[in-house]
């Protein structure tokens, strides 16, 4: 991992911070993966080095994000489309 990328992840957001930053967004979204499990359990069970959020496919969220939200999330969103490398592991 590059130093620049490591620095970006060193100040990862909590689910509350994601919710605060996405306030006003009209598209559905949810916390995913490790943090989602902890939210389901009602307590944090381990330290988290990142956070994943899920939004509808096909760029449906982009029109609903404000310019500030798009700037804050620039380069941090990825799209799992058919043939995406992550899907090969499922």
C-alpha cells in the first residue's frame, strides 16, 4: 500500500461519520461488512481499519450526492459490475 493511501485510511470513518457525511442524500445506502455486523450486534467487537458502504449499482447514487459529498468520496467508491475482480472470489 502506498504511503498516500495508508494516510487516507489512517483516519477512517465510523458509521456515525458516514451517516453525517451522507446527510441529505436521497439514494438508499447502508453500512456493509465488518461494521455492519457490529451494528447488528449492537456493539463494536473489534477495531476496524476501514468502512464499507453499499449503494445501488449503475451509478444511481451520483445524481443524489451533493458536490461536497462527491468531492469527499472521490476515489473511494467502487462499482462491483459483472466481471469485477471481487466477484471472482464469491
